[in-house]
C-alpha cells in the first residue's frame, strides 16, 4: 500500500485532543472515547505480533496491569496485524509464558489509527508502527508522548512513573523534579508577581534553593 505524505506525517502533540476512532480489537469492536469512559488511557503500539521485543513489552504491560488500574488507567495496544494474528499471538504467549494479554489490542490492518496518531514513521518503516506510547487524560487530552524505534524496548518503570507524575501534578498543582518518584519532594510553582516573590523569599517552611526553586513534601 502506498502511503501519501500527508497521511504519515500527522503527529499529535501534547495538549491536543486525542483523536477518536472506531476499531476492531481483541475485545470486539469499540469506540475509543467510549472505551476511555472518563479514565486515563495508555495507548501503545508495537511493530508486529509474534516478534521477540514486542512479546516482552506486551507481557510487561499485562504483568503490571494492576498498577495501571490502581492509577485509574486503562491499557489498549495496537499493531498493523489482523485480529486473527492478534488472537493467535495472545494464545501463544499465554501457552508459552502463562502471561495473558487481556487488554484490548487494536487490529489496525488498514493503518487508520496508526496514521491518526503518527505511529507510521517512514524512515523506520512504512508498514509497521513504531513503539509509541500516548498518555491520555480523562478529558481526552494527550498529556505525554513517547516514541521508540523498532529495535529498542520501552521501560515499564518509566511509563508508570510518568503516569503517576502527571496525576500527582494535576491533583496538587505542582511540578516534579528530575527523577521524581512517589514520596519525593515536589517543586512549588514559581512566583508570578513581585508580592509573591517577596513572600517566597520570606518563606522558611520549605526547602528553598532560591525564590524560583522551592521544594516541599506532599501531605
């Protein structure tokens, strides 16, 4: 299938509305926004079924599904394979490793969803999706995007860490420093007026590097 340039160059950005779609999955036909149902969603693509790196990755998502659910998050995968390939692969992984890929996997054989989300990157492949991860909030906004090449697997700890960070930041109106993980101090937003700056300079309750860099414990 020859892809037109404008079809493969679409790259949704952070802050964009997550493109909605209807698709056939291992859970049957679904509408994406209805599937999300007001929860966070991690939408991720893999290049192909029955391949080694993809098997380790999707197994990793399945093995840590409870951690995603604890963060009010649904998982949904995608590759440019048929539903029959997906079902056979899920069954094979379960038989060989006892890991059940029980979240929906989109059968994107027509590449419709991959094109919507910029998962087809021609310098990598025009027929296989790169390893993309989209973090979508309950308002269907794209909040964070990760892209990996075909030959490098993702880091599940980092995926869970940034998901947690997004939710903590939203809830507490704070920023998160380098290598932040739950339990670490957070960054207080910098002052926006002279009055706020003076208050910040006089503040002795928090860890203050300078008026623009202040950390605090979350309670």
